[in-house]
């Protein structure tokens, strides 16, 4: 198995409440790597044309990148893919935070979810083990309360949770998925797809480190790039202000096309 991967793809069928683990060969990972490439492989091979985005037949795929979970700087991101209820085409959105690295350390390179539960559920993934748990008591609650309840009932404050709020539950076609209450998969209405499956959240907890081929070299490159990032003025503005930090320089450079761009960036 190539370094940077766990070798495990988790498949979950919410209609039957069954799950299984696929162990792709090394050639698969060398071809599709991770993230959106890996997700699109499953969408193209396992989803029928003209699938209704809010039907059980739509796939919802969570896929971290090859460097996610490693010490590499600024590499915590993961992709969520599905057929978009907003556009009717392939939909993809990325998010940062600790959820992606935690999934890798919990033993999985991706989660491929199909079907739909008849009642609200959430996934609990820890150390390579998977449970489909009842979420009836969480349905209708906002994200802050949901996170608090899940961490409380699983007795672990370090659990990372990707979840939907009332918008996703009610199939709002631009609903987001959020982890850590502040990192959003914010495009293409993927929260509505999650809601259509009656999937409230995915809670993950991992402790197994990602295997690296040359740990010393990765550590050296990490230190070098981290220093460059911390010293860069644009990075400082983004840390303090987020994406809206680019609005003033864009305006001053004369490349802010309309006020609507501000809405798109936030």
C-alpha cells in the first residue's frame, strides 16, 4: 500500500443499514489519489444517469486528499461530492478543519454513502469500527447543540463532527455541511443531499498516524513552508479576516467586478 493511505474505503448503505470496507489495489490509489478524483470515480461507476439528486440513489462521498492527516502544512482539507440538487450536475465542495485528518486517522481514505434511512441517524467511526446510531433526538436541533450532545453521549470531547443543521434537514437546495461549527462544505447544496438521506452527522475519532515514506524530509519541508506562510502578508490577512480579507486589495487593484462578488466570497 502506498504511503499516505490507509487502504480502506468505507461503504455505507443507509437503506439497509449495512456497511462494508473495500480494499482497493495500489494501482487504484496511484490513479485516483484522493479527494475529488477518487469521489468522481465512484460517481461515474456506481451512479446511474439522470439520478434525482434528492433520491436514495444519489451517492454522497467524503474523501480527504493524499496529504490530509500528514504533518504537511495547510493540508487538512477533504472533499464532499454528490449530484447537486442546486445545479443537477456533479457537485463538489471542500472544507478544512480537523474532520478530514481525523477520518484518515480513524482508518479510512473515503466514505461512500448510498440509500436513505427511514429515520434520522448518524455515523460513529472510531479506530476502523463503524456504527449507525439513532439521531431522532438530534433532528431539528442546530449544529452547536448537536455537536455538544454527540460528544456528551460518546464521552469524548475530541470527536470531530461533520453535520447538517435545519436547512439540510429541510432540503434547502443550498444547504451546507459543517465541521467544528466553522468549516463549511459550502457549495452545491450537499447539505440537502445529506438531509435527504436522513443523515444528521458523521462523528469520527482516530488515533492511528498516517505512514510516511520519509518523515524527516516531510518535517523539514513543513517547517520551511510554515515559515513562508506565516511571514506572508496575505496569509496574515486571511488568518485574521478570512476570505473577505481579499476584498479591499481586489477593489484597490480595480478587479472587483461587482458588489455581488462579496456575497460569493463569504
